C-alpha cells in the first residue's frame, strides 16, 4: 500500500471544512472512490478482452488489474504519451 501526502494551505483547508467536517476524510474518500471507478473500468475492459480472446479471467479484481497492465491491455497516461512521442 502506498501513502500519498498532500500539502494544503490554511485557506484550502478552510475550503474543505466548508464542504465537510473532516478535510482529510473528504480527500481520502474522493481518492478511494475515484480509484474504485478506475478499477471497475479496468476490470470491464480486461474481462471483455479475455472473453474475446478465449483467455482465462483471473479470479480476483487485484489479479485482473495486474494482468491488464502486464499484458498492456490498459496503459497509464505516461505509457500512452511515451508511445506517442516515440512515433514522432
């Protein structure tokens, strides 16, 4: 598990306090929810890929996400950018 740390100004903290009682909890919930949405999308893409190619579908979401990146069925924005730059 990775720890991601951000620094906020006092004004930014006040802004978060305006929308929720606990700014740290609000930011954590936001990040966790966005990661969940991305995982759902990756699982959908990779399961479709497996069904289309006759490949076995891994048994857990964690394994599916790992396999999707290892097989390059899905790529990070940095990987896509590097590939595009290599073409020029």
